[in-house]
C-alpha cells in the first residue's frame, strides 16, 4: 500500500526492500504528493551515499515550495558526481534566486 504518514514515507525512502531507483523516484516526486513533509526531514538525503538519492533530494527540495536556503546545496557544488553538481547549481535558478 501507499504510505499514509510522514513517518511511513520516510521509512519507505530508506527501505532496503525497494530498489534505489524506486526510492529516488519517490523522493523526487514528493512535492507532487499529498503528504507534506518538512524540508528539514529531507536534508539528510543530501548526504546520501548514492548520487541518485542526492539528486532526488535536490529535486524534492527545490520543488517543495518551501522557503529553502541555498546554503544546503553549496557543498554539493563540489560533489564527486557531475550530475549532482549540475543539479545543485541549477537549484537557485529554479528557486528564482538568480535571473
């Protein structure tokens, strides 16, 4: 079944029973779900071991509509994975901080 609470959803995102791609997809599409999760709960995913999860966290946070601080993304500008660096560089543009 689908998660019905924030706690259930966060457990789903860290579950080893789901493939990485499923967890990353769920995280990236979080802003479009009916669940409202505080952005602070998603910050640990910016430090995830898997680049796909870090990218999904950037996506979720930039589209969450929350008052999001770009300093959370600054460390990812030096990430080992180029796609993560690009995603973190695009985030301020998406958020409207840069024109």
